[in-house]
């Protein structure tokens, strides 16, 4: 489960939720396909791996959504918001 939690959360912060979900699912399926291609086969444990990877992806996206909710309540400096793909402070004319 934790194998894809971190990468999904980082990708979600950098590029947004939808693209990171797509890339994370491709990564999970690609990992299992590579194991089969190199002769390790596909068995019950690989199906459990896919379920755990899916849980990690969902958890990573849920944490990102929670971070977005917090970021909307607490204004962030523009450079931090830009790095994390979150809403930032509105510009005030000087």
C-alpha cells in the first residue's frame, strides 16, 4: 500500500490530482506487467499487490485533497503554493 502512496502524493502536489491518478495506475499496472514479462508470472499475491497499490493511490489522493482543503483556509505564500500546486494568496496592489 505504501509503495505508491508517496509517489502519488508527490505527483498530485506537483501536477494535480487527475494526472497523478492516471500515472500512478499506469505505474502499478506496469510494475505487475514487468514482473510477468520477466518470467515471474502472475498469481494471487500479484492481485493482492494491485489491490494494495490501489489503496495507496486512493490514500495519496485523499491526503492531497485534504491538503487542498487546508490550503484554502490557510493562505500560503505564492512560491510555496506554486511548488505544491495549491491555491495561493491573492495579489494585493501596492
